[in-house]
C-alpha cells in the first residue's frame, strides 16, 4: 500500500492512527500525554504531585479565572515554584483573565515578577496579554487558554505563527475536529478530560455578570448555572412556575460533569499532548482520587487495547458530581446527555479524615481534618489499599498515650498497614461497609 505524508509528519495509510514515531525503519512509541492537575493552593499542589500529576496550573487571584480559589500570594508562588522544581515536575501560571485598560500596568508588573520564578509556561486568553507576555517575558513559553475559543485549524495556525507553544482546545470540539487541527499544526495540544462544565462557550460566560455582578471572565464566577430556577410569565409577576426535573428543584442550566476516563486512548490517538483536570476550587479529597485514577489510566495507555478498570469507575463515583458526560467529543448528545438529573447524580460517599504526615515503625502521624474515634472504619488512598476497610482499634496522642477520640486539626498516631506513605490521604465511608 502506498503512503503519503500529511500534516505534522503523519503517515496516511487509510488505517486507524496509532501513536508511533517512524525513524530509520524503527517504530518508537510516542510519549503518553501529560497529566495536568489544578493547584488552588499549596496543599493542593502537594496533593496533585504526590498522586502523579506531571504538571500543575496555578495563579494569583487578580489574574486568574479562579479568583475565588485560595490561589497564591507572590511569595507563596515562589515557594510553590521551588517545590515543583525539586519534585522534577512542571508548573504553568494562569494569566487568563480578559483585562480592561486599568489592568495593563499591573499585568506587566506581574509578568515581570514571573521572570524570577520562571514557570514552564503562562496560560493566557487575551491577544493583548499574549503580545505583552511575548514582549515582557519572551523566555517563558505561552499556552493559549480554552477561553480563546480555538475551534478550527486556521485559528490554531494563527496562534502557532504568533509563537504559542500549546493550545488548550475549545471544549466544543469533536474528536474528528481535533484530528484535523493536529494535521495542520505541530505545537502541543491540550484538552480537558474531567471536571465541571459551565453553560458557556469554553468558559466565556456572562450569566454571573448579569445576575450577581460577578464577572466570570475576570475570575469572579458565582456559578450561576448551578442555581435553582423557576419560570415566570411576564404579565404574572411574582408568580413562579416550577419546571420539574426532580423533587429538589430545576437546574436547567446545570450540565453534567465531564469524564473521559473511558476514551483516553481516542484522545491520545487524535494527537492530544496534555490531559487537563478541572477543579482549582475542589478539595484535596476530590483532587487526590481523580489525579490518582487518571495517572493509572494514562500509564495504562502504553498497552493496547485500552481497558477501563472497574476500580477507576468506583473511585470517580465517590465524589459529588452532577453525573458524567463525554461532552461534545463524540458530537451532539440528546439533551439528557448533558443535563444532570436526580437519577444519575453522584453523592459524595467518602469524607476526608486526614493527611499522613509521616510513617515510622508501623505508625503514621495523621493531621486530622475531621474528628476520629475508636470503632470508626477508615480507608487509605495508597497504592494497593484503595477501597479496603480498616477498623480503628487504637488511637494515640503525640505523647503515645492511648486515647478514645480526637478532633479536627489535631494530630494523632495511628497503626497503619504496609504501603501507607507520607502525604497519603485517610478517608472514611459516609456509610460504613
């Protein structure tokens, strides 16, 4: 069969694309996509890296689309940068607000500050900020945010010509559209694979601005699409008519959450270089479980065919969600494929008990985030121990005296099974097994 070389050096044979490099007659597997996780504060940063993220994204409140996350002060960002470097991972700083004229001088100062910590990239949405970054910190690569709404290969080529290193593709693209973009550009491509989806065009939402005077495009989103709504006819003011979806109310603007755990192979084969998890405002219990699950899934891409493990689905079902959808990757779904309903919504099944600070001689120092007492049933988010229940028969205070219980924010000593590591999470089923 004859072969023609297409865009980005891909060999077109009419066969399904397999991610391989061809060189001197030898076949080399392509590196698996990067796992990129959110870091809303330093603790979340440590959690994401501990559970296998190869890169994290974080930012300062004033210049990030998650202004109401904890985020970092400048000195904390320096500390975080040092921690990431020592871990051998990467970090990207979000500068992805849509600024007004009054923001230009502070933005330039912020970009100049970033020279000191040298992130692996800055993430921008606005063309003016892109140009400013190129002028102020030309040594720092620029990633173009999903808020730039890159939905076609001409837009992708435009940003490539300007010097972007990576494009975070629009959430509205199908797999086939991603493949077409990959055929036309050689820069890195990133997409979201897990997390909340807002009712907007790739995150550019105006509902919050109108209803709560909090601008989503400047990081102040009030999550208005998660609110409960009723219908009011204009001549019958004050008369609210419910549009029933379930007995809890009507959430006609609230989408199911994205989950692509079952299709990572298809995204990798389409040419995606980085898989992104949403959630800078989520807690470490959620972050640890999701990052650990996707780490295992991405690592398994080295073996084909790709198989989804039951334990991954079980882990992802432990956290509160609106049910899961594949978004638009496979084309338009029926409305029920996007809108959450009571039947498919997931309730949190496990709560965070604490974080392991150290392990020695079969006992762990655990910094508690919830009360703990003898007789409780706990689990450790540790390799090989996932979903295994352990009875709490002994609790020791830090003087190694036996106690019956301890409160949130205290540290205790707990006997732990082999395999529990420093920075592992301790969880408790809300309904004991």
